[in-house]
C-alpha cells in the first residue's frame, strides 16, 4: 500500500507570491492533517480535514487555508508569502479520528526569498 | 509550541547506554503520542498513551504517562545507532488541537 505522498518536495518562492501544496493520503484514509515545522517554532498544527470538512484549526493567520476533495486528497494554500513561511510542511493521514493511526508524508520544503 | 516542553533538548550517548526523554505539559493531556523523525523527513509514530499510569513498550523503547496525565517519559534501553533522530511528543488537549513538543535530538555514538 502506498504511503502518504506530498508534492512538490521542494519549492522556492518570493515574498508576496502564493503557493499550493498537495497531499495524497493513504488509500482509505479520510482524515488529513497539516503541520508546519520550523527551527524556531518547532512543529505546529495547521488544520485537519475529515470527509471534506475542516474539523480543527491551529493558530495561523487566514493566509493559510486548505481544502479536501472527495477522494480525500488535500491541498494547502498560503497566500502573500512572507519570509517566515519558509518551513517544512508535513501532512499526515489517518483512517478516522484516532491520532495513533496518523501516517506522515515526507514533507514539502518551502523556501521564501 | 509552548504547550509541551521536552527535555533534554539534545542528547549524545554512547552505544549501549540507556537514556530518558521527558515531555511535560501544563494542562491535562487527553492523549500523549511519541514520534521519531529523521532530519528533514516525516514523522514515524512510536506509541500512544491515554490512561494515567499507562506504560507501553516496543522493542527497546518504553513510554510512560504519569498518574496526573501531565508528564510522559520515553526510555530507550541499550541504545543503538539506529535510535538516532529527533524524538517528539505530541498531545491532544481539550481545545481539540494537536500540539508537539520542542523535540529532543538524539545522537548515538558507535
């Protein structure tokens, strides 16, 4: 069974641009969560989607948004990029609501210049 | 995140030595999770603890959640180079958000 895949793996953008990251969960998984990891702030929860609905949201500005499609694939969008948005963005999928079944993708490393 | 504090921040041990990593919360934890991360990669789930006093083991790794459900420890027995990486604790809180600890970087010297 294929694992969680994230595309692209690496991305370079400039300030003010927007970016869309994609996450394909493990087949059969309906929950997708997104996290941002930076050296200064560590790993922080962005949001969680379950069956196309945002179920939980972390403390991030409205520039960060996401959505989930009927096939459970999820996208995350960041608008008006800032230098501080440079980070490793991880997504994780799980069957349902249990965090213990959460499987992580390899991440997308975003660099904002 | 300031919700979960891990200690130590980094650890360098000789192969074969035992070690302990701690994770402390100021709030009651509804679920405590331990993950391992290789630098720049995704996280690998290790263990989940829910009940106060619970203890789980997998191979040479043991995790405990204290009775008050505000602190957890991860203990590795007879460490090996394959144990090297970043260990992160994560937790569900009453606000339905998921927080991660500050991380502990482990280096095992052969």
